[in-house]
C-alpha cells in the first residue's frame, strides 16, 4: 500500500511471521505480525521503520508524526 503525505511517500508492507514459528504451529499459512513502512522523498529513501506496527492505521499515524517532526525541525 502506498500513502502520500506532504510530498513524502510511504510504502506500507505486511510483516509476516517467521518460517520457524509457522512450522512450530503446524500450519502452512503465514500470519501477519504487523506492518512496516519505508519513507521516500523524491525517490530517495528517507527512513525505514525498525519494528512492525500492529495495524495499517498505526503505521500511517506513525509516518505522519515522523514527517511532521522532520519538517518542524527544519
């Protein structure tokens, strides 16, 4: 999913569980653990999120807060 905010573009992707935990459960289907995003400005990567966020809405809110903090610091 792509999200644009004040000229910055975020690509929000699901973070899937590891193969080891999936096999330990005995299920072939992976479950979504959270969502990560990469922020870009004019095609260049500005920053990436290290830990997955629980929902897409949380990822969008975190993205907006980080962009606001970057722009306020300028």
